[in-house]
C-alpha cells in the first residue's frame, strides 16, 4: 500500500466521534465534505478548499438510499473506495467516514427533513422524493460531525440552495460553502454519473454546456424575456438527437423562482438524459454586471 492510501477511514459513528473529539480537544476546526464516493476532481477541489480553511477535513462517503427513488440507480451507483481514499489523501483530507447503511440507519427512519417549495421545483418535478432524502442525510451528517464548515459543489445548484435554506431554518451552526463546478476540457461538468455515458454518447453530452452557454449569451446580448432565453437553450438541446431533455430554464439565483422579466442574478439550469445517464448542469449570469 502506498503512503497516500493510508489516510484513516472509519465506518462506525463511535470511531468518528472519538476522532473528532481528539481533533477538537486542542480547539481544532472541522470541515466536512459530504459525498457519495466515486470521486472526481470536482470533489477533490472541495477537499482542497476545506483543507485550506480547517484543521481537519473529513470526507463522508455514503451512497444514501433515501435520495434514490424506486427504479433509479441506487444499486448500480459507481463505487471505488480504494481510489476515493487515495484521492482524499492527495487533496489533503485527514479522515474518511464510510459507514455501512445499517450504521447510518440502524432503524428505518420515520423522521425526515423537508425544505418545502424548493424541493418541488426543477429537479423536484422529476425526482419528487429526492431532496427530502438529501436534506435528511445532510442534517444527520451535520448532527454526527458538528462541522464548522461544510462544502458542496455548485454543480448541484438546487441542492446547494436547499441545504443553505435548511441550515438557516434549523439554525445549524455550520457555514455552508458553495464551490465552483469543475469541467472537462470540452465543458462537460464533472459528475460521478458521467461513467454511464457510452463512448458515442460522450461527445454529445457537451450539449448541456452548449445549451447553457447559448442561453447565457442571449442574456448577455440583452434578452430579458425568460421564454426567449429558454427557447434558445431548448433549441440547442433539440439539435442533439442523443439527448432527451427534462428541462432548460432560467430562474432567480437566490429564490429559484422563474421571473417574468430577467433581472439581477440569474441561474440557467438544464437536465437531460443521454442513454443511461441523466445529467444536470447550470451556470450563473448577473444582469447588473453586464
Ligand atoms: O451531492 C451529493 O453527493 C449528495 O447528494 C450528498 C450531498 C452527499 C448527500 O447524500
């Protein structure tokens, strides 16, 4: 085993608590990077950021069954713990928490955290139970770790907005840090689910980024009509025969509401199926800074 693979990894809550207690004994700060594993450079950038801002960075690796609906990819979600361990170590993490399902959910949970309204928009229309599963497990992770800061990617923009709102509403003493999306050289947003793309689908997958760029360019060129911007985005998606879009939309960056007239900080978001992969992506544009 090489030196970088020797980062400590614990599976039990009792071991996690002991390690965190030891780290905090001398006033050390704890940063949490919650993940479902099968890490990529985007995850590593969260770890690197956390390591630069906290004394101890802990990465949780847990494929959370609560956020997958019947028929989704819970059973086939990619897993590679040895590689994850090396990537965490290389990025500066000090500890990994990789619990088995029965450690996280010793009994079937009958308690859920719901961020009403925000959980039903956009992704929520296609995955109605998804965000309740995310907020329930993130609330649990916050309770288990008591981190000062927790790091999430902007790639899952709606998730980030929902977690921020949950943190505020429930007064978790956690700073939620959003970090920029990492992209492949051709613009495809890094995602663990990119592994589902067949070789002939991989070039086509850039259509999400191309759609977002076209939509943003329409705003930059002066369009303030959401229908017009969405039509531009939809046209790019429609021109790619391998893509089946779920949505292409523009919303207020803070509320995720769709405005009648585009103004202030906006977020453009797209979702599409390409073969077995369902991909999402987003980009920001600020009308006040054009
Ligand atoms: O973004 C993810 O990987 C997951 O939704 C999260 C935040 C780790 C919760 O399971």
